[in-house]
C-alpha cells in the first residue's frame, strides 16, 4: 500500500511538472510567422521623419469566436520636428516598396496603404495608416496564410 501511495504521489508530481514545462515552452516559443514579422526590415527600420512610440505583438492562438488569431504586430510613430504625419506615412510606404512588398492597387489613398509579401509557405499583409485624431502613423503587419489575396 505504501508503494502505491508513493507511486501515485510521484505520478502527480510528474504531471504537474509536465504541465508547467508545456506552459513555459508554449509561451516562450514564438511561431515562425511572428518571428518573420519581428525580423522584417520594415518593422525594424528607423525613420527620419518619425519616432517610434509604441510596439505590440501577438502570436498565433487557437480561435476567437471560431476564427484563428493570426500572428501580428503594430508599431506606431509620431512625427519628429518639422515633419508631418503625411511625411512619416510617405517614408514608411517608400520602405515597403524598396523592400519588395506588392502594393494592393486599391490602397492608393493618401492616408492608407496595404501590401503583401510572400515568406516561404505563408504571406504577410502590411498596412500603413494615419490616425488623424492623434496625428500618429501606424504599421500593422500580420500573417494572412499561404497565398496573398488577389
């Protein structure tokens, strides 16, 4: 009976430690999609016209209301001295073009731009926008799956 109680206790400890290990590995290992976003030249660029003020990341998760949560990142910039939010926007859009992103033809507005980039077996969508209420320019980059939209 003593051996059974010790075996049960040891089994419980192993299960608890395995759960802790799985939790740590899950939250310290990021997806290849988030790694690609974090390492992209655009998200790491320093812009002359704007200063980064905020950066947030979210990795893939199972679902929210039946839809998958995709890897994504947002970076916000405010204009530096003597530059406008339009100057920041134009510099960031130029960086997308230089880095080989494919601009969406429908996104030629003066305050909104989208482009896609194939990264191996998945694609990234990049958005650049101006928030006119706060004078902030943002980049939103997210994984969109295996094929870029038409």
